C-alpha cells in the first residue's frame, strides 16, 4: 500500500511538473515576451581607452565596449581574413588615431574596427580628426589584435579643414 501511494505521488509530481513546463510560454512564439526579454537583457558597455584594448585584447574578448576617439580614415584593413571573417562585401573597416600621440596623426592599426557598409555610407564626409563615438563588441583576438564589430556609430564633432578655416 505504501509503495502504491509513493508511486501515485511520484506520478502526480511528474505530471504536474510537465504541465507547468509545457504551459511556459516560448518567447519565439510570443512577440510580447520576446520584446520583454530583450529589453531585460539590454547591452551594457564599458567606456574604455582604445590603448587598453590593444594592450589586453584577451581581457576584452566578448565584451561590449564604448570608445570616443579621433577618426582617421575608412580602410579595408582586416577584411576577408578567415580567422576573424568580416566580408568586404558587407563591411568596411575604419581606423582611429592613436590617442597617445598628439603632435601628428598615427592610425591605431592594432584595433580592427568593422562597420556595416550601409551604415558607413552615412558618414562618407568624415574627415581625419573628427571626433566619433562608437559602441560594439570585441569578437576576436586573432593575430594578438582586438577585432571589433560596431553596433552604434555617431559623430561628436567635426574638425575644420584648412579650406574651411580660411
């Protein structure tokens, strides 16, 4: 008799557990739940000096970072490199200037930064020295360098060219 009661209780517990599990809404089937979960998992970004990233690419791997820097130029640096693949058809890379050198412009080529071409086309008029801010994720440390996907890009201020200053 005790064995029958234990079996019955076990069966009820398992059945109730399965019905609770089966009754749990699946986010992909319910857009409201999916949106709520997405807003709960909003990305947080670490404001960081780009020199820190290149000094410790392993530390920043898979982290979301925010950088404010002087824009240098758009480039093809790092594109189509298989260990950290970003296609030149979909992406363009850009360089920022080294923040530790102020008397002339030297690009920080150790940080590979990728922006989708459709987004980059909005900023085709950028000049070397313009102040930009961007956020993204360090997705690779191939070749001992940091490789970053940008998810948000904005221009903080434009530097005046020599012709505009006259």
